[in-house]
């Protein structure tokens, strides 16, 4: 996934450990749309399953007990000594050389796609959402979160939260092959949740948070599909030299399969319990990313009709 060397990057769409919610912490109660963080994309489900297996209260991983003050997230900037400062992420050539700048480039491309898609659709306009890079812990509009939550989207402050260290854990602990496009898939998935927030789709998951056919699973699979839609149209955003290769797409499919609820349950519990699913099986996640990628159409991402 090579970026165009001369394309301009907008580093303002990504921040390091800043831009928190100052409205008094967790709005409380409910599911997505009522303040709770959505997803965890790839790794958040890992934290949830492990918490349940070990007897840890999942709320301790994402707690609304504290509130931020003075607009600070309390986050530590993502630590990556080999990466450039975000202020140095100016051109596509920078994104090819730095992990943080690559995040900027992916975020720019994803949001360019959705701005254009909303404009073509008419009606509601797309609103940019920032990505916050952090390490260890962060204060958000959805409460205090630890790195154990993994990447997630907070509808209360319209931000994607990303700890780059979790991509390495995804490879070492859960057998994913990793790679740049695995990261891009995660980012595309989280911005899928932002699209759902704008459209109000996330409210459909209220009160139905577990089970193979639950609204929570359908919401996550739709975000996978939206990630595939972006991947299909990414070259048209002007940030990439050429369409993604089969190897790139395989990285995404491998990551999606590695974090299916069934595979994680089998690995952590030794058995599969569909009643406890929150994100979907490996087969479902691969299926819906592929649906988005092969069709390139958000309209084909209706996971709420029929079986998934």
C-alpha cells in the first residue's frame, strides 16, 4: 500500500494524547449512542473475552468513574521512537516511512472517501473525526480507558482511540500476520463506527449487546463491511499510487479472521459459545469485509436485514 509521494497529508486529523472530552466524564447507561465506546474494532473484543474468562469486570477496562478537566485526555503520547512527530507528516512519502504518518495517511484517505460518499448521497454531511494516539491509558468522552480496550470509537466525543502497541500484541498473542494493511483495516473499521454514529445506526444496538444474531454483532459486521468499501475505493481518494494488492487485502482478511469471537473463545476458553458473541465469528467478519470490498458500495452493507 504505497502512498503517492507528492500527496499532501493533513496531520490535524490525528493527535497524540490530546483533545479529550471536558463535559464531565461518562454520560452513563445505555449502549452505543448513549456514550459508551463502540467496538474495540479488532482488539477490544480480545480484552472483553479475556476479562470474562479471568473474572475481571469489563467495566474496569472502560470506566466512566472519572471525569477529565481542562480538556485533557490524560493520555500519554504513543511511544514510537522510530516515527516522526505528527507535525512532520506532510507528504505521502512521509507515510511510507513512518508508522504514525501512515496512520495520518490512512485516516485522511478514509475520511476523504466518506466525505465524497455523503456528498454524493445528499442529505447529511460527513463530519471529520480525529484519531487520538495514546499509550497505557486515556480519558475520553466515554470515560477512562486502558490500553486493554484496544482500538475503539467514542461517539460522545467523535474520536477514534488507537494504541499502536496493540497491533504487535495482535500478532504475538493471537496469531495475526499483521502488516500495514491490517492496521488500515482496523482504522477503516473504527471510522465505520463514526459513520454509524452520524447516521444514527448505532442506536439500533441499544439493549441487544450479545449473541450471534444480536444488534451488537450486526453493528460490528457493518463496520467491517464499511472498511472493505473504503479499501475498494481508496485509490480514488488520491492518496495511493495504485489499488491495493491481493497481499494487502489478505492482511485485512487475516486480521478479521484472527479476531472472530469463535476463534478467540476457542483460544481462551477452549470452547465456542455463540451466545456470548459481540463482534461476530471469523467467517462472518471475513464475509462482510469481503462484501464491502467486492461491491465498493455502502448500500450493500445492510447487516441488519436477514441472517448475517
